[in-house]
């Protein structure tokens, strides 16, 4: 792999995928983006709804990183959108994995996106990769999402299931949405603020993916979270301190339910997972941003 990697990337228009593709290309690696509509040379087309994919364009790669899926926080959770969330993950993953399994020259490793939603709302319990699944919509989606990688595993591809926490970046995701209200002094804890937030800086998320591609002993679930999870109240205070703004407000449950709906509020905003990156740390990975105040300060430096 010292000559440069050839890497398949799905979800390359998202926060993580776009940063990963850019990082790989800057390092001299070759990226084949799997996209719904071709945008340039080297792209591979797929259509999840039609179960079609350009298999020939995926031959002869070293690795695949699968990050595609409808955004969990992009819309209220209507029944129709929940079906879209589930289908975009399970059907997309199955299509990719079944295709990779049939290639004459399949990649040696597949890093397949997953999420700490696997664990459900677990209070103060410390969670590792050995912890079982939780309950609720998100936990059931992640369980089916991970199961959809079976075809690749059965074909002898080393499969890593990347259970990512909340990825922090000013470029997108939760932090970008929070910046304006916090800068206006309207930021505050959600509900009691006691729920745990397992987070990871975008730079560490990308470094972890590259580490997983190269570290051949790693397979199965791997938590991509910083080693120091914080409560929502602690995160709120840290962000306010970095921005030098007060964070005395509290957003009550009824307000969150009114805006986002009860299920989304309960499972995304008021639920918590205290997740630890045991597999990553045991493999020698070192976080650039292990503490949330340091991460936020680096991201938001003027």
C-alpha cells in the first residue's frame, strides 16, 4: 500500500465523505466516488432504488469506505422519512457488499459506516464494542445496517463497522447548526443536560478511517468516539466558553418535541450514550483531540 491506495468512497458529498476524499487525494491516493449522477472521470454510478451499480468501476481497489445514507437530523421523523433512513442504509449497504463480494479483484477491506445509535439510550453505563444493542428506532436501524455487510464478510473481505459518534466540525453537522444560536447568546443545555454526548472531531474521524484501512488486525465493530465523552451540559458550557457567550438557557423537553417530534427528541436529543473507543485505543490509535474543549477551541479559532 506504500505506492498509494485506490479507495472506493460512497457518501462523498457528505461531511465525512468529502473530507475523506480530499485527504486521500492530497496524499496521492486514488478515489473512486460512488455517486447517483456522474460528475467527473473516475466516478462510479449507482441507483439504490433500482439496485444497480457500476461493478466494473469497482474492480482492483485496495479499500472501500461506505458512508452513504439519508441524514438522521435532516427532517422530522415521519413514517415515510424513517423508511428512507432505514432503506438508504440497509439497501445501499447490501447492494455495495453483494457487488464487492462478486468482484474478481475485490478490496481487502471495507470500512462500513455505522453509528453509536446501536447502543440506544443507556444512561451512565460505559459502553464498548462488546456492549449489546439497545432499543428504539435508531438501534434497530443500526442493527439491520450492520447486518447488511454480511455478503462482504462471507466473501473474505475484512469488514470494519465504524460506529461513529457525533462528528464535530464547523463545516457541517450538529456544530455548524449550533453556532448561530450560541453566538447570539441563546445556546443552552437540552432538557436536564445529564445525557451523555459521545463525540469525535472531524480530523480524528478521518484519521481513524485511514488507521482502520491500514491496520489489518481490526475488524467488526469499532467505536469512533473521543476517549472523553461529556454530558450535554458539559458540552454546552465548553462551547459557550470558547465562543465567550453565556449558556444559561435550558431548552425544555416540550419545546424539543414541538420542533422535532417526540421520537426524534427522545432518541437523538435527550438520549445519551457514554461510548468509549476501546478497539481504536488498543490498536495504537492516538487522538489529536481527546478533550472537547480543546477540539472546539481548535475548530473555532479566529
